C-alpha cells in the first residue's frame, strides 16, 4: 500500500477539477506532504486547449486508488461522480464548492466546502495563506479554471474571492486579455463525434441524491452560438440523451447549453414528461424539445432547484 497521498477529483474532470488536482498536489509537496495526482477517465477538451496553448506538461496518468492508504478529493464530494474504486473511508480531506454534496458519506474526511465560483479559488487561497507562490504552469491552470467556472465572471456563482485570485494571477503572470475568449472559442468545436463526446464527458448523474426516488442526470456544454448548434443537431442530441438515460438507468435526463456570448441557456429534453418537469422548475417554455432561458445558469445552480421540487 502506497504511503503518499493520492489527490484526485471526479471521473472525466472539467478544467476546475483538473487544475485543482495538480495545484493541490504541488501545494502539499511544497509543504512537506508527499502527494501524487490522478486523473480518472478523459479530462475535458478545455484542459487540452490550455495544455496545448500554453505548452504545459502534466502527468495525467490514472492511478489505482486501491493502492493508496489515503486519498484527498478536490472539486468533488459526491459518490456518484468519483472513481468507483475509491473507498470513502480512505478519504482524509475534501475541498469542494458545491451546495449539494455528499460530504457526510466520507466519515474520516476533513471537509472544506465553501460556496465560491471555482474550487480552484479555494486551492489558490491556500497558497496565499502559506506565502507559497504558484508557479506559472499551475497558475495558468488555476486562472483558466476560475474563468471557466465563473463564465468569465458572468455566472451568479461568482464571488469576490474568485475575482481577487484571478486578478492576482493575471497581474503576476501577465495573462492576455483575450485568455477567456480564446478558451471559450476552443470549446465550440463540435464537429463529427465531438458533440457526442462532450455530452458524455460533461455529464453528471445524481441518482444517489434524494429527488423523490427519481434518478436524475444533466449534460452540460458551454459554447458560442449555442442555439444554432442545438437547432442544427437536435435529433442527434436527443438520440444521445436517450442513450445516456438507458445506459445510466435514469428517470430524467436533459441537456443544458450555456451560450457564453448570447448570455442564455438552451435546454434540450427528450420527451414531454421531462419537458413539463423542467418547465415547472426553471420557468421556461419548450417548443419542439427546445427551451431558451435568458441569463446564465450553471448545472450546480440547477441541481438545488431540482431538489427543492421534491422537498
């Protein structure tokens, strides 16, 4: 059994989970705690863009959590999303930012769950509190994660803490003003099988949560020109949603598309029953399987609203 601490997040992590994994691993090693990172599944294309654009190199190997005595979860506190091989009793620490979580299922974990836009903000604050400078490769990941998770500070989940960390990192590293735009543009290529892959990669199920016995899953993609993408490829999207619903054995599955420049969400539902449920919770109106909501709302904000419906 390996003595060093395994630092990991959920399977198929977005940029926030990816950044937190490597940032916290580096932080721990700098403070004399031996740690190693693990990325389970396939990280999102956004992380690949950052790695390529800024010529970064990280060890993205997936390690077997069964081989480690102690595990730290970052940007994650949910049994549904993590590697199934992780023993909750081995988790000694959780750093997350979700209002809806399952932290109580990890009995030996020291828990830090604070509602900020990005979990990377919480990790970066640890560096500041301990007077440890973030090296540029780590800073680039963290900066990108904050911009991504706050939708360039447009999302309601954005806090002054996110803005403060991002401002410091931008100043220290001279990040370009178009950092966010180029990153978001990189997420808008859904040619060929990339759309299906994105639906699968950024999918979260909540079947272990209490939703009145309903097992719920939500796919989320962030893009530019979202409405046109949805209208042009609606049949393909609905077919994939139905496949996910069957594969995951879920009762309710839908897609939320965050249109980063139109400042709106587009929802896609596979059937009338799910449409009625979403209409009631999110106050939208579906026409031909599609609903549009002005203003940006993220999945992490939608989940608490769904849960309230079953209280």
